[in-house]
């Protein structure tokens, strides 16, 4: 009896793993031999596949019509050319700016309108953390303002909805397009990600105590609409990873013909002068590949061309100075198939 207990105790104290093919690394595996033929064929295939994809992508990107208008300096009155901060922070200065634009090439609808900000670091850690997702989602959590300081409470200790620096700094320049030939209404619906609308912003959460301080040029929200329907806020609160970024403002849903003269009325409210940022208005069409992005096509062309270059180099090297292959039968897995390497 004592011997049996000793055996059981020793068995339980043993840490020897249960034998399996996985624990002993004996699972079947593919061990290719990279012969010159395989290497050359693979590189050739990569080049043949990548170069046409790169050409198609570059052609698609170049077919996108895009206009970029920088207006932060042009919309600054000459009387405030040396004191932009006084202009943007004043209650009395006229922030309306009118510029004319002649369409150079036909732009098929929808024409997407973006605002572009430069030197704006939305990826700053303190800025990104200054929000409360529970408050954005549920009315029952509107008093939850953790992480939102200093934009968490009013002087009367009432919660700000939505709270935090991201919401507080919402972009609020506006754009209006006027043409003699057609109605250029800007559609601002369906500009945010559907997943953000459905899962991050509540249908019963309404703005409350938002931007009630003496803030000049600050954004405002419609207190009669739930956050789920405030798509400009939703777009803004999806923070950008880089200091230069574009965010969708709206869509023009009629074609713009070449030589159409369009008057753009800009409300220059957003203060980028404080930190040396710039503001740009971007109008762009799209293709099946999306907007203008030459990097993707260039990368495909570069990798494809590099593969073809090495294909030719390896062919010449193999022909001019061939190297005999070793006997594959001496490989450990061929000498002892299915067994462990020792």
C-alpha cells in the first residue's frame, strides 16, 4: 500500500509533459529547398503581378480630380496681417471670406469636400485621452466626466456633454458654394463611419452645457439633436494619427463642368494661428481605388521592378557562374523522415 502511494505521489509531482506531436514539435511541415529555379520563378511572378497592379493604381489615382485651396492666410484681412490672433479672437471682426474658383476639369458627382489641417497633433496622448466614451453612449452616464478635465464641468458644477478637449476643439469653419448655373447644396449626411454612429454615440444623448463659456470661434452643437446625428462631431472625434490630416465635411451631389465659375463663401472661425497651423479646403472626386493616393501604386511599381531586376541578375549569375547544388538526401529530414533532428 505504501509503495502504491509513493508511486502516485511521485507521478503527481512529476512535471513531465504529456507526449504529443505538438509538444514534441513533430507536426508535419513543409521544408522547401530554395533552388535557383524556384527563386527566379518566384521573383519573376512577383514582378509580373505587381507591375500591372501598380500601373492600374497609379492610373486610377491620376484620374482623380482634386483641388486644394489654402485659405488661412488669404482670408486674413490686410489690417490684421501682423496680428492674426487679434483678428480670430475678436467678436467684432468679420470672419466671412469669399474666393472664386473656376473648375479646370469636369468633376463627376459626388464631389467630396474635406478640410485639411497641418501641424495639428490630434495624436497627443493627453488630447486623445480627454474624452469619456461611456458618456457619449448612454444618457444614464452623462454625469461621467472622468478624464475630461479641464472641459468636464461648468462653473456651476454641471457636467458638460460631450466633455473633453477633443469635443471642445471641434472644427467649426463653414463652406458655402454658389454657382449661377446650378444649386450646389452641401450634403452633410452619411459622412461619418457607420460603426461610430451605431456603437460609439448614443441616440438618447444630447449636448448639454457645451461651449457656453466666453469662447470666440469655438464650435457649437445643436442641443435638439442626439449625438448620433451630429456627424461633424463624430468625424472630428475620430482622431488622426498624423499631424497633417483631412476630414470629410460634406458632398456636392451634382457634376461640376469644366469652366464653371464657383464662388466659395468661407467662415474663417477656427484658430490655427495660435500654433502655426494651416487650413485648406479640398474638393476631390473618387474612383474604385478611392481618392488620390500615388504612394500605393508607386510602392507596387517599386517592388515589382525590384523583383524583375533581381530576376535578371540571378539569371545572369546562374548562367555565367553557376553553383552546383548539394545532395538533398543528406538533409536531416531526408535522412530521418518523421523523426526528430539530433
